[in-house]
């Protein structure tokens, strides 16, 4: 018989809020606004792919404590520009600031995210656990119209920890007045959301959108969010 849960804890970026598409829209606006083509960056798609690579690497370094938040915010732009032989530190800082002003106002969600939240609303207490920055994540929820679904937003800033470390999961349980036995973590990152929650003693849902091979053993694994309506 399936286990009964009271608390659903979701990741936000790449799980509900479509980070890649929203980031692409944002960077496309910056590409045009700052006329980056005239600076020698001929192809937007190449620039965007470069950004994604550097952003992922720097976030990994940030999670491991090797760099600070402010360095992450401008250096991903700086490295992206350097890939296109644009060595302009001042421009990188400007782009970093402008990016964070525009990004959280974007509203694209993953397919079936809203449908799933509507399905679960009123039947579960729903919360978010995210490594994203507090102000940025709150704005994303506000602009995308999904803040009303969640009781608590647990960020790395608020908890003084971050996924995959156990402390952020313990903090989330305490804040939500929940127990690990009636809670489940839903996320897209196997080594961050899933491994972290498993190590904290939680049940997990791995939202494996791209069917990525892995060695973890989540409680459930789905490739699309609407499949969770058969679980919850």
C-alpha cells in the first residue's frame, strides 16, 4: 500500500520553474539591449550555451564553498564573454546585475507544474527547498503566480546550509513542523535534491526529465510532472 504523506517539499528551479527557458529569454533581452553582436558575439545560441556551462560549474563551486555569492553572479557573465574574446570586466558586472533584475520576472513553468500544484493543493502542505537566493526566489514565485501554493520557502540563506547537506533538510522539517516519515522531497538534481534527501532520511521523487542514468535509489522516479498525480 502506498505511503501517505502530509508534506511535499519541492525544488524550484528546473523542477517547477523553467530555469533554462526563463534564463534564455532574459539573456536574449540582454544580448539585444547591450548590442552584444556589435561587440563581436555573433551568435546568441552559442553565447547562451556558454552561459549554461559556466553557470553550472560556478554553482557547483558555490555549493562547495569555494566562491561567494557575488563572485558567482558576475563571473558567469565574465567567463561567457571571455569565450567570445570579449575581455570586459565592467560589462560582466553590468550584465550580472541586469540579469538578476530581469530573470525573476519571467513566468515560464515546466510542463504540468501548475496542473500538479492544483491537484495537490488542499490535500498536502506544500513547501519549497531551494539553493537559490531568497529575494530572487520570492520574486520568481510572485511573478509566476505560484507563491500561493506554498506554506514555507526554505532557502540556503535562511537555513545557513544548502542541498545536498542534511542541515537544510532538518531546518525544513523544523520550520514546517513536519516529520521525515510523512515528508517527501521532489527535485530534478540527483546529486543535490535526491542524494541529499536520502542521506537525511527522507523519501524522494526524482524528476528525471531527460532520463539521465544514475546510481541513486529514489522512492519514485518520473520523467514528467503529471505522472506524480498518480502518486499523490
